[in-house]
C-alpha cells in the first residue's frame, strides 16, 4: 500500500493530480496574485495535502514555472490546431494566444498585481516569445522559396523585437493598448512588412511555406510538451 502523501504510482494518476494542482494554482493566482497565494491555499483548493504538492514541486516558484510551461504548451497547441499557412497567420496566432492567456500576458507586460515579487526580482521571463532553435530552419525555407528576405542572420532579432515591442509597449502608452485582436493583427502586419519580399509566390512555393509553417509548429509543440512533462513529475523518486 502506498504511503499517505506520496504521488500515486500510476503515472496517469500522478499527471492528473499535477494538473489538478496547477488548475487550483491558476485560479488562485488569477484571483489574489502570486504574492498572496501560498502552498497552503493551493493545497486546500486542490483538495490535497500540502506535502503532496512538495512531492511534485520543491518550491512555490517551481510550481509557478510548471504553470507557465503548461500555458505556453496549450497556447502553441491552439495555434497549431488553427492550421496557419503563412508567417503572418503564424505570428498573428501566437500574439493572439499570448494575449488571451492572463498568466502569459502578465509575464510579458510585467504585471506586478499578478506576478508580485517575480516582477520585482525580474524572475519572470519573456520566454513566451522565444522563437526556438527550429526557427532558423523555418526561416531558411521561407527565404529559399522567396517568401522572406535574407536578413543576414538577423531575422530572430528583427522578429523578436517586433513581437516583444508590440506585446509590451502598448501597456505603457497613455491611452493603453488597442483591443487584443487589433494588436495581434498589427503585429502580424509589421512582421510581414519586415521580412516579406512582396512577391507573389507560385503555387509550389505557397505549398512549401504552408508545410514549413506547420512543421515548425509541430517541432515547438513537441518541445513544449516535453518541457511540460518534465515539470509535472515528482521532484523525488516515486
């Protein structure tokens, strides 16, 4: 018989309980903010012992990191299901997905009401706009078929700067940001203007761009899922 407080031996049950704990943490952080949400609060909300949470994550920060990884994985999966066929559709989908998810949005804009000390300590990360290692291969395909300009290796800098700027600066403006759908569309327009060639592509190139876009998303979805799986296990042997 397993000891009280140990994660269930069945891996599926262990993952299910980890998700239940993360659901509770997301609810409480959204309601009270990170600083006011304790492990005791999360345990009560999830209906588990406090020690059980520490068997999954050694610290509250580790639990929150797992929560962000889950949000990122779900966002990327959502974009993949929408089936973007062009870079413009890809970046519009990613931007809209980030803005629709409160925790990812808070991490991007440095919302201290939600993230508390994580903002003050600068421990939150803008990694949600990280294009990943697979992006170089994707961009190479775009340039090869004439869908993107050769930016002499600065493509990540250009696109990352546009994305991060559009997803952070509008909250600092006097009038505040435009509606999220409008902001995502403006971001995608700027990326298209920055990297696009303006040429009409032949049909085979159009198909190549669509395949490359979906392949890129498949790669980052797989990576996000692996990182999430690593975050859902026990921090000790089970």
